[in-house]
């Protein structure tokens, strides 16, 4: 299999990573491959049947396999030593669009950062990440993507014996806030400066220094979270080691999309106190940027001045986010000439949805049709809101809403349904769901309509779990 590697991270100081080969597996078999992404990466789609490559049994020419070091705050608690505990970065390619991207095997075996873990992934989280990341891409959200997934032919032991799997993940990079924290906490200024220089050259070439880098990452991250909010997406584990410096959504562990709208929704089984609830995501985003700013301060010549200016930059997160949030939700209502006066119209609708237990995705997808009213219990209240909305929406509102409101998302119960079938050896539900979620704005058909339906009460999935 020919992959046009052009590796840069492997040339950085050696303390940033450990050279590491994947651990071979017994009998890999392809679950899914992504031909369009392969073409973007300069890989011949005809070669995507290479299960041994995607399992780590064979290393393509030009690869420089390594596990990255990083640290992070996990649920607010500092952990100085994390790193790629079950992922191996094969290398980088400069894609046909000119953007450099990583190719990583997740679930490829133990590394020096595994912390007594087995370094493996089981089939369920691999299927979830494949489905959700490709759905997010289709909905216009910056995200890591899935190039391939394989089963390993080996069991993985969690609370029970489960089928093992590996996902090939593609990202603009796997550098995180926690990567900067790792070197700042150790006082390794040489590595910290090299990392900052690398990130600026790779992701933010217009940044004229560390302060500008902070500003640009804050802007990207704030806009990313606004997009999450507009889809009812809950990341579930917004630790600083899961915050991409490139501004992409990364690490789909206990993530979920809301069905019925509740601002304080939590799905992650490990988020016992709701730190990463839907409504908390913007505030946590600002907190994470404060940790990034703290890690950058040692690079500044005047510490006191840096603290003052970086504090202002982090405080500016809220305004960037609020502006982006308003634009995202205004588009969902078919409003183009957005002003601050539109905010009450949006929040009033969300309030009605929360009160009436309305389905987040289906309310917006049905706006402007008779089906919208059916989503509400207090239809008189919705009718009153609808009069205000009709008077405000833009002339071309239908086209705007059609491009902003997906009809199909990876609903928790459908993802779980696909995982259960996959464990039993039936991948048909997975592939049917994948096809549907990667065409989220398409008109519904007889085959796809079921994926737009909200779950029945007995079908609701209220808890999602991390793959480890």
C-alpha cells in the first residue's frame, strides 16, 4: 500500500514522543474503508483492502511510527503523564488540498504511555467513532475522520470479553492543549518552544508569535463549540488532553447527540457530576483555553505582561463564542442578517423545546412545515412563537435552513443497535447507518426515514461509555 508520507512531528525533539511499532494482531478483517478520504490523502482507493496495514501488521514505506507524549486536566484534575496509550501515529501526508494530515492507528497496542492498559480498543467504540466522526464531517463540523476500521481477530477484556478492533484516524494533527502542558509543567523550554514553532508553521502560519497563536486557537475552539451546540452534540469528556490545537473535534469516547432537548443533558457514564453537560460546554471551553494560555506563558519575555494580555484573550472567548452561537442558531431559523435582537427568538424556542421535551433535531428539521407543531405539547405557545419567527425569517429561509438543519444524526439508539449487531457479526446495520449519517441533509427516503425518528421511551440510550 503506497502512502505519500511527509513526516514532520518525528523530526521534533525526541522527548515529544517514543518511536513505537504497533503490536501485530492475529486475523485482521476490514469493517469499513473511506474511498473519498483516501483520494484526498493521495492514496489509491483500490488499495484500501489492506487489512494488515490498517491493523499495524505491515508498516508502509515512509512511515515513522510513534506514540506522542502529553499531559492534561481530566475532569479538572491535573495528570502530568498521559500520552498515546493505545494509538500509534504512522506518519503524515500533505493531502491533495495542500493540508498536512496525520494518519494514526487507534487501538494498535501498548505504548510507554499505556499506564497498565492493554493499548487496545474494542469494536463498539471503533464503530461509534467511525459513525460519529464521519457524520460530523458531513454536517460541516471540523473533526478527525475515519479512513478505515478493522477487527483484529483477538478478544479485548473489559468487564467482559469483547471483539477487538482498530480505527485508522486522520486529523490535521494530534497535538493537544495537553501536549503544551506536558512540557510547560516540566520546565522544558526548548521542547515547548519547538512545539509552538511547529504548530504555528503547520496550523497558523499567519500568527506572528505566541500571543497571536493563543488568539487564533481561542477563535477556532469557540467556533467549534458553537457548532456542537447547534447540533445538540455533547462531547462528554472535554479534558485538556482531548482539545485539539487544530480546532477539530477529537476523541469520540462517551459522546452523544441529544434526542429530547434539555440544556443540562449528560450522557457520559464517567461524568458523574455533569462537568461536561451540554450547557456547560462553552464555559469549559474557556477554562480549557485558560490552561492553554498558562502553558504558553513561559515562552513570553515578560511574565506579568503576558498574564495580563493572556487573561484578556481568554476572557474574549465568551464574545467569540456568543457571536458564533448566534450565527449558528440564526441560520437554523433561516435568518441571514443576524443581530443581537434575534437572541430572544432563539432562546424562547429552546425554552419551549425544553419544557415540552421536544426532539432537538426534528424540531429544527421540520421548521416551516406542519410537522413542527406536532413536536410540542403546548401548541398555542408554539403558534405564538411561530408568528414572531415568520415575521423575522429571511426570504431565502428555506434554503438556509435546509443546509443548516440535518434530518439525520447518529442517534444513540441507532448507534447502539449497530454495535450490538456488529458484535454478533452483522455489519449491515452499521453500513446502513453510516450511509444515512453521511448524507444528513438529503431528503428522507423509505430506507432512511427510520434514522430520523426519535427513539421510543424504551429505546432511549441514557448512558454512553468510554472505550477504555
